[in-house]
């Protein structure tokens, strides 16, 4: 994170000093910083300072703010005591396009498929109900939305994993047993 911010400051200082050096090394070492990366310089510190207590974010490469891992550890509910890892990837089109998010932990959940696909209107580029992605949304919104899939936004009426939702409606106790088995086997 600091590296990208430092690079922006160095580029600004170089421009303001009027340096017209034609040195091939200098010209080859400077690259334009994308709009996505400029946004992330502001959004990442905001996101990390306002994480829910059940969430932690990790950047596998601090030079690539557009790729992160989010760990959600619910303290209550069906998935209590599990650690669920979500991979967030922001394309060059961010913030016009939503982040690509995938659950890396196998889970039994009505709104997350066993393959890791996620049903969260916030992540939809085009949404009929107006709750989909908009350029005014931020990474903080995404983190809070993903965290809420384990509590407030848990939705059995509009499932992605129909089998999990039907299981819950058929036998809530057996659903809970299966969720806990998944937590023990895949989310520790």
C-alpha cells in the first residue's frame, strides 16, 4: 500500500520540478497509475479501518491492492467458529464494474454455491431492484455485505444454492448439522 502511494508522490514531485531528463532508465521505470489504483489508495485504508470485528483482510502482494483475501469468522449463527476466505479481485474497470468475489472455503449456504459463487445483489453489475453495483459503492460496502451473508442478508427465499435452501426448509436441525460438518471439515 505504501509503495503505490510513494510512487504517486514521486511522480508528482518529478512533474512539478520540470525534470525533462531523456534518460531511458528513468522513462522506462515510470508507469502510469490506473484510476483503479488511485481509488484503491484511498479506499483500502478506509476499508481496513472500518472492518467488522469478524473480518480480516490480507494482501498477498502489497504492490497489488486490486487482489485481496478477506477472512470472515462469524461469532454467531449457523456458521459460528468457521473461517471463510473470500478472494476479491478488482479489474481495471473498477469502480464502474463491481469486484469479482469468490468464496475459497467450501460451505453449505443458500447464497453461496459449493463452487464459491456468491449471490449478493451488491456484486451484480445490473440489478433490477436498484441494490446492485454502482460507482458510488466501495470496498467497505462489499466487505460489510459479505459479512452480512452470515447474519442479516442470509436469504432462503432467493437462493443460489437451491439444495441448501430446500434442506433448511425441510429440516432445520439437519441443515444445522450439515453446516457444522462443513465448518469442521473445511473452515478451520
